[in-house]
C-alpha cells in the first residue's frame, strides 16, 4: 500500500460566526491510499484554533504516516494519539479502500433505504441574519434547530423567546451551543432562562478545562448540558472515564475529527452509555469527503436523536456530495 496527501482550502459562501470569531475559510488535508488498482480517500480534517493536533509539525506527521502506511494499524493508532484528525483520515481511507466507490460503512443508509434525522444549524450574526436562517430552516421542514449563542445574549435570548412563543417544545426542539462563551456566573443565569423556554440542551456553556465549575453546573442545572470542547485532547480510555465520572454531564457531543476518529467515538459512546449519559454525533466543518464518512458511521450507531451533521452546503468549492437533504432527513445518494 502507498499513500499521499494534499492540502485543500474550503472557502465559506458566507462568513461563519461563532463565539470564537468569524470563519472565512477552512483548511483541510485529503489522504489517498493505493493498493493494486484500488484507491481509498479520507479527510484529515484539522480545525485550526480548536483541534488538539493544531500544531506546527502537523504536515510532518502526515508525511510520516504516508511513509509508514504499511505498519500495523495498532502501531499507527498509538503513534497518532496526539493527531486525532490524521488518525480519522487514515480510518476513512482504509475503509474506503476496502469498500470501494463512496462507501465507508455499507448499510441500509448507503443503500438509500433509511435516512438520518439532523438538526438545522443557525450561525451567529445580527438578528436579521439569524432570523433569516431560522425562517429558511423552518420552511425546509426542520423540527430541531441549533443556535450558536454567546456573543450578544440579550438579542439571542429574544430570538429564542420569539421562537418558543410561536412553536411549542413538541413542535420544535431548540438546542443552543455557546462554544464556551459564558463565565460560570453568566452561565448560571442563562441556564435558568433557557429552562423557562424549554430548551433541549446547551453545548459547552463555559470554556473547556474548568472541570470543577462544569461539574457544579451539571449537578444543579435546569437545562441539560452537553460537553463538546471538553472532550478534545482526552485520549486515554481511563482519562475519558474519569472525566465523565467527575462532571456527570447530561450529554456529550462527538466530533470524530476532534476526538480520535471512529474508534475514539466508539470509546466515548461505550463509556457514556455505561453512565446513562446521552450523546449524539456532530460534524466539524469537514468537506463532503469527511462528511460522507461521518454520516455513514453515524447511521450504524442507531441513535434516534437528531444528529448534528452538516449538509456540505457551506462552501463554494466543496467536493462532489454523495448526500442529499429532504426536509430534515439526510439521505445517501446524489440527486
């Protein structure tokens, strides 16, 4: 088997606003593996400023993987523990090499028989932009919407109140994602206000790494809390177990590119289910290559909750999509 990679810059159609700043482009790396006359493709979806493996020697490690591609997978996984997005790309490429075509995890999903239910994502911006996005998602038929919050809470709160006045919790599930945008004191107030609006959950209300504060919030919250960035950089099984036992969150959010690929997600899911912690899977601005693989993996996990998968429509120069959206259901297959 041989391997090579290339860098690719995804350009946003419209700047993406989060509490960490505005995104104009997304850097990623495409890994290709070859064996006989077969080819496998995967995406090493590093997320600059967020990924555990956003470090100067990233490409050096990618070159190392290409040079050592024939080592045993167990050896490679251990060597790539601190490079979760590279391991994620390797997993995809090998699965694609084995299954051929655009397949990673063949299932009823890839046969076009069953879809994945997803939430609609609302990016930060001024009120008119956020309301425009919300209206668009509602018209498309979404029954679960996730809003990015944490920049202008008063305005964001008003939008949520208007939505809840118009749609009951049975009609529309509302999730919010703060990306660590609140202090602990602010979060305590926000959690109560969200509870009054029957908000399903809030992702990462405070910055990751403040375990004691997060533990206190999760223990006494009226709104379920989902850990997201808190999971990044926790690579050992015992470390993962210890974190969940300490914080006892209501949910965890799994982004394969950030938490060690599919095998890393499997570990988190196993531990979460042992502790009766809910979970769902979310993409992290991958290209259509990574998104396709994540969607196929997600279907195999049999989680009936709306998943946080993108649709590939954020970028002007994305790769060919093998997914299509009908209402709030994601199907495999090009229209």
